[in-house]
């Protein structure tokens, strides 16, 4: 299944890549076709715009002014050339100064366009003024542009001022665009209708609207233009040539104007809409592919898992990238990128193909990004909107987490109620402050100061409680375990209680450790004493036996004493090994079905001599029926043997000892009680420690390991061992869980009896 899923996943990715590549190729071809179609159908070229023709008209006057200064070899003000003189109808000095300022602005305004154009001014007697070293009129023959000129220029215009100062176009070339040419021819007619005369242009720029003076005659102002007289003098007998080369300097203002004018060619032909539709089609196809696993042989529901915010951010970037891609496409189809590549790479012939290849790559990357975002978004349709936003959206997960927290909020808890009340009061206060317009700012200021004072007071109280707890914890860490934290701690009350409990626990642990160390020291002392006593006796009697003067009776007595001390030493060592193994858990138990009542009777029979010779009357209270348990018979016998011998050794003579066995709450409980001969002022738990005796003088034959062995063997068989002291009354209670499996067999045995 995993192999099939991976294979289907790879196939879907490959299909998405092929779809993006094909769509990118289609949009690359469409960009070139749409641009060429725009060139044929659109009249949005820059030289079809009114503002461009107005710049041309302004430049005619500014270039004539520069030419006249060069031809006359002197510097003159624009008003000297273009403003009429004479008392009647002439301009005042202030008006002439204003006209000069306006004219200088014209010169600066058209300068950025003229820098990227080729222009020339031809006057009478062969006078010539141009920004070229060659004659520009050589490309204009018989009223039209030569073939070389058409290959060299994308725009060519010839303007002439006749002997009457009338401005009219003599010829025009617009790059072979039929609609553009017809549009421009109509605009050029405006020159013939005096639309762009000096007087009209001055009026448009805020000067000269009301300066025309009636009463001027042709004698006073020759070549007056229009109806009535004019205070401006038109140029005469000059011809102006304007040419825009095929390649325009990218640093010029004209380049930017041409670029934005050509940008409308892609817009009017619908290329942005086509590209947007293509992106949407790719997005829809990818979503369909990733939500229909059968198309690719994958498991349904296996989709990409990036967050929804990441996908939305990617789609927004794709949306903005479409605009940038349209500009890049215009940069390619206009040939600008190809010319730039030809300058930096030795690819003169293939530069245009390389430029279109780069356009395809950028379109492919754009569509791949859109396809990737669509694949991420497919989970919305596969797992459903609710689950999608709950699992794959940062905002959705935050809302779900907040909802879960709010639903788990215990509104009955006092702290929660207090917090909600405070929030409600805060909301009401803020609402009231917002309703009193600008005065609410002062109210909020007062409220903020009061709130700060209350919160600061509360903070100080919490900080003091925290510092007190921190100081107490530090003192405890330094060993001051008798410290008791008192007083009200507010929010830190639970922590105070826990610290007090920790203090008590540490104190108990320290006391236990000290007791353990003392026990180890006492253990070493007791072991040394108990092992040394029989060993010393053995050594002494061995030395006595070396005396050759001893009689046979004395030797027999010494040998019996040696045997008794040796057995004593052997028993002591064996007990020590057994209790050590039991303490470390290395003693293996052989569990089997045991009748505890019968086992106690058998131990009593085996110890009958010791019981009869101790001077204590034993009272037995054992049930007549079997009490079956899962026990190790040998170790359990040792338990009761040690306990009964403990009674014979340390019990008060002339008293009675009670041994009983009963069943209660699913457990077998054995109890042994006797009166101690010595006063018992020990802790009951200390009696089960190793080498601890009731006879502190250590004159008896006990090893001090009997109770320790009994307790260890009992607990290793899942039993309980407890000692109770009531004055001189010594009581031991043992209990084990009853065995459930052989209950039927026990019932049959009781019936037979």
C-alpha cells in the first residue's frame, strides 16, 4: 500500500509539473502574439497622446530659441524673441519676466524627452542646429522617410513654420502601425488649426490668458496669428526634424514614457486577464487532481499538510507576482531584455530566444507556486473545512485550544468567579469611559492609576510571600529541619503546606539514616561479640585439652562443651547468612500447598522438650479443619520455631503463653502472646532488627536474629509481620492470604473427618 501511495504521489507531482510547463509555454507565446496584435490595433502609442504633441510644440519654440542664439552669436531672453514690442499692446516688464520664467520651465520640461530623441532645426540660408553630427534631413526624401530611416527610427516628424509664422506638419512616420498612423494624422491636424500656437500653449500653462490686446494692426505686429492681434511673435522660415530611434536610452524620461505607453498594449489585448485565468485553471486542475486520488492511484485523504496561513500567504504572493510577471513579459516582448543580453553575452543572434526562455522559466515558476499552494489547499476539500481548520490552521488550532480551555473552565471555583467578576467590572468601567468622548481619556487615566496602585499592592504581597517561602526553602536546604512555616501565604498556601511536608519527610529521612548508621555500628559490635564469645570458648577449651594430665571424664566434658560452642557458632553463622539473603532478596522460596494449622502443631511437637523445660504453660488454639496456604513449608516452620524459642528464652517463668490461628477477611492470622521476663522499653520495630535482644545483658543463648529472620521470611511469602508491646505483654501477629484453589478438596477432607 505504501509503494502504491508513493508511486501515485510521484505521478501527481509529475502531472502538475507538466501542466505548469505547458501553461507557461502557452502564456509565453500569448505574450508575443498579444503584443503584436496591440501594435496593429491600438492607438495608445506615446506619439498619439496629446501631452506628447504638446511637448513637441513646446520644444519647437525652445529649439528655435537655442538655434537663434547660436546663429546670432549672442544670448537673448525668450521674451526678446517671442514677445512683441511697442507701447500699444506690448507686455510690461513684469509680464515679460513672467514669460521668461514660464519659458525656462518649458525648456527643462522637454529636456528629458529631447535628450533621448534626435532633433534638428533648419533655417534660411542653410543654417543648421542639431544634436547630431550629420544632417537629419538626409533621411527625409520626397516627403517621406527613406527605407534606411524606417529601419533606424520608430517615429519621425517634420514641422515647418512658414513665412507667416503658421506651424504645420510636413510629414510623419509612425512605425508601420495603421491605426496609430491614422490617429496621429488626426492629431497633427491640430497644428494646422493653431491648437499648439505659442499663445495657446502659454494660456494652458497659466500665462497669457488675458494678455491679447485689441487694436493691433498688421503693421504694428506682422504675422499676427488668429483673429485680432497677438502680443506674441511666431517663428518664421524654419523646419524642425524629430526622430525617435528604435533603441531608446533606458536612463531617459522618454524611455519610461514609451515603456508605460507600450504597457497598455498588453492590457488592451487582455493578456493580464488571460494570465489570471490560466493561473486559476492550473489551481483548479491541481485541486481536482489532489482531491481525486483515483486519477493518480493514491490513497484518498493523503494530501499535503502545510498550514492554511502559509497557503494563503503563498496565494497572495502569487497574486502580486502576476503583476510583476506582466511587466517582465512587456520587457521581453519589446526586445529590451534581448538587447541587454546581447550587450553582456556573446549571443547576438540567440539573445531574443534566450529572453523568451527566461520568460518561460519565470512563468513556469509562477505556475508551480500556484500549483503548490493549490495542492496544500486540497486538504480543505478532502478532510472537510472543520477538520482542516482545526488541524492545519494556526488560527484554527488557537481557537480550538481556547474553546477547549473555556469549556473546561470551572465556573464554580471561587478564583474563577472572582476573576470573571473583576473582568466584568473592568469591561463596564472601560465602556463608561468610552461613552464620555474626550473626557473618557481623563477617566481612563484616573482608572489606570487606581488599577496600578491596587495591582502593585497585590504584587508586593505576593512578592513578600514568595520571598518568605524562598528564604524558608533556603534555610531547609542548609539543614534547618526544625523550621515550621507559619502565617497566611495567599496563593502560596498549598506550596507552604508542601514545604512543611517536605521538611517533615526530610527530618524523618535524616532520623532514619542516623538510626541506620547507629544500627550498622551496633551490628558490627554485636556480630563481633556474638561470634567472639563461642569462638573464645572453643579456643580456651582446645588449650585445656592440650593438658596431658586431664582425666578422661574431664576430657569428655571439655569435648561436649566444644561441640556445644561449635554448634552455637555454626547456627549463628547460618542465621546471619539467611537473614542477609532474605534482606537482599536472594533467597529462593519453594511455594506449595501447606496446612498452616498442621504445621504449627508439628513445630510444637518438635519443640516439646524446650517448651516443657522453660517453665511457661503454652495454650494452643488451632482450628480442627485445614487452613491451606501457598507457603514454603521449611521457611514457615523456621518462623514459628524462632518465635516459640524466643518465648522459651525470654518469657517469664510461671506465666502462660497463647498461640492461636484463625481465619478472617480472606486471611489466616496466627497470634503468639507471652509475658516478657525483662522489661521491654524498646520500640517494637527495633526488636525485628538484626542482633537485637530483649535481654540487653546478652547472657542468654539467643543470637538476636530470630525475629529478624521470622519477619523476613514472612514478608517474602506475601505475608504481614507485626509486634505489639503492652507493658510486659509481648504479642506477635502474622497473616497470609488464604489459598482459593484447593477449597473443594479441603471441604471433602473435612467431611471425611
